[in-house]
C-alpha cells in the first residue's frame, strides 16, 4: 500500500534536516522533528535546530516547551500522532526527521504507553504484604519482567505493581493508534568523513554563539544542573561557564563526546534493523534527495 509517512534518520551532522526539507518540498510534506532536545525553546544552536534551513516548510515538535520541563517519550508519541493525523487530514505528507532512536522506535513500533498516577487505594491494599509477596504479585502481572532491581526495594516494587496494573487497565480502554505505513530512509557517510563533518559543525556552532546562548539560558534562570541533564553540548558548556574546564578542553572533550554519541546512534539504527525496521540507506556524499525520491516513487 502507498506509504503515509516518510521517515529520515541518521547520526548527528549527517544532513537529515536539509534532506527532510528537500523531500517535503518535493512531496507536499511537513516536517515532524524526532529530536529529544529540539522541543526546548531557546536551545537552538546547542541542539542544532538549523531553523533557517526550513525556509517555508511547516515544522512541528520544535520549540514547544521551556527548558526544565520534563518532556519524555510518552509525550512525544502522543504529540506525534496528533500532528501526524492533522497533517494527513490536510492531504499533506508527514515527514518524520530525527536521530533520537527511542522516539523513532516509539512511533514505528507503536509502543502502547499510558500515564499511570499513584493509586492510594491499591497501595493501601498492599500495605500488609512483604517483599516476597509483592514480588510474586509483580511476577504474576509481568511474567517477563527483566528489571529485577524493582524487587529489591519496597517503594520501587510498589511503583512497579502500580504501573503494571494501571497499564493493564488503561490499555483495555485505549483506542487503536493511527495506522502507519512508513517508508524509512537513513543517511550514512564514511566514518572518517562523518567525523570531519561533526568537528567542522562544532567549530561553526561555537562561532555562531553557542556559548552565549547558554549564558542567556543561565541569565533566564535555567540552573546548571538542568543544563548538565541535557548532556553533550550543555554539560560541557555548563562546566566551562563554571570554570571547571578551559576553552581548549571544552572543544576537545565536547568534540570527542559528539563522536561517541554518533556511534551510539548508528548502533541504535542497526538494532532497529535487526528488530525488523526496514531502512533504505542513502549515500550522504552522493545525491541523497534524488535517491530518496526515486525510491519513494517506486513505493507509491
């Protein structure tokens, strides 16, 4: 059947955004970001939003919450399907672009996730049970429970039971997710070339004012611990602004960390393939847009 979702993934600095814009222009599409940090307002250079590249292409799930807000994969999935339905309802093509593997998996594999608040009544029922009895109850709810650390602490065990029972009850009431017929493309580069692109991009972002951007976030009241939570650029820039590392260390350590992050992204994508996600790989050094459009037309 004709695809109703175009997905473009790849490691950092692989050119996903530019490719997504080109594809959206050619296919009457709108971009949905699958990036766990680009949802935050004011975190532009550090997250590589490249907002100027979007031109007049509508884009979604970018700049939707303030720094410090606890955005998560559950909220991403919910918001994605809202936007996906809206775009498709206007006879345009949703183009999902990003490199956050967990967010991509949540959409492509249709994770069934529900919010489970604390259940005081259930906790009252469990008061008289010891750890062994609680563990047995959790095992009955989740026979394939892999996180055995939940069985070592009473509070974690209570919460695990609460979540398991809450998810079971909520899942029975949940409507089906919208049908996805995705066609997934990945941008790949020779490892040495990608490393050069990552380093050049970091130098460019520092010249564009990445340090000043983080200083502005600090002046706006964002604490260092929040910045460090967002990792990579923000962790090292927070250390630099606190005088813990110098400018040279900032560049060297951050550059190395981004290279390691790109490797982890590639590892995640390979795992997606092993678990059944078909990814059509495009040569980033060639003409990836032409390759993508040729493949899209074959499947449409």
